[in-house]
C-alpha cells in the first residue's frame, strides 16, 4: 500500500463530487489549502461518534476553515448516489463529498484497508502548493482535540 507523509507532495486526484461533476485537488492548487477528510461509510454513527459526527463537526467548523482560506472535501468509497442520499438526512453540506468508488485515491493516500476493502478514517491537510502539512490516519471522529489539531495545521498552512 502506498503511503504519503507530512512534507510529501500530495498525489492529485479527480473524483465524482456532490457539488458538480468532478472535483480535483489540482483545481485549488495555488489558491487554497484543503482539509481532506476520509470516512468509512455513509449512514453510520450518530452526532457523538462515527461518520455522522465527523460530517457534523466539519460542517460546524467550516466557517473557521474558510476564514483560513481553506476548503474541505469529504471522501469515502461510497457511491455518489449514496452521498447525495445521505446529505439529505444531514441537511446538506457546504463542502463537497467525493466518491472514490474505485478506491484509487484511497490507495494512493495509503488509507484503504485492503483486507476489509474499507477506507481508514483519516484527515490530511494539504497546503495550497500541494504539500501534505498534516496527517492523521487514526482519526477519532469523537475527539474535538483532533479536529483542533487539523484546523490549526490548516490555519498555519496559509
């Protein structure tokens, strides 16, 4: 499995997006830093844990992320159809959800559990030059301190 680390150039990716046809990391290069959030499955967890907590917390923190000239993309191996349906339950999202149904980006970033075939809950911060500034591949969606670490890394990447 490939692995990227802090200081590496992040592999570019283009994936189907809930905010349009496709979203590419290269589309914001030179302009914005990006918090790439990976969740396991849509429709799992609740407001205090799991993927629902992850999405809800990032939605709440989105104004702060935008103020730091940042963007959020949420990625999983679920289909675009699943993402769109889940967003109905969540009341929408101000940032795009990306469908890595072929699991190519997940492999490139080293966050695919090949034995289970599932993503590993993770967060990356990629600066506007495409360099990885933060990586957490054991992200705990219930831990506010971990969101704070990631957002501070994004703010420092301005």
